[in-house]
C-alpha cells in the first residue's frame, strides 16, 4: 500500500489548494470504482469496501503529510524572520 500512497502523494503538491488536491482525490476514487466495476465487485462486497477504506486512509495519510509540510514551512519562515529581527536588533 505504501506504493499507492507514494503515487497519490506525487499527484498532489503542497502548493495546490485544498480544492485542487480534492479534485485529484476524486480522480483516484473514480479510478478505483472503475476497477471495481471491471472486476464485477458490487459496492457491498467486502473487497470493495476494503479498497475504499484503503483509498480513504491513503488520502488521510497524504493530507497529514501535506499539513505537516506546510506547518514546517510556517515554522521555518517564523524562525528566519525571528533571526533577521534579532540580527537587526543587534546591529542597531
């Protein structure tokens, strides 16, 4: 499943808006449903439910990674601004 998570993670970018990432996730869900139809899996089939669960879990994992990345970027920017302010104060 980690290969699938990597694939989805590569399809999205932290630079994307939440709506853009959600559009990617919808494409992933549609692809899963098409594969299930091709395999003649009914929506209530336990295998189909498991696949759906794994896709939803993957999306949550990817969103967590994006959130962590964005939070880290915010922290780094704040640290840089603080360091610049400290440097400016020590020069004065």
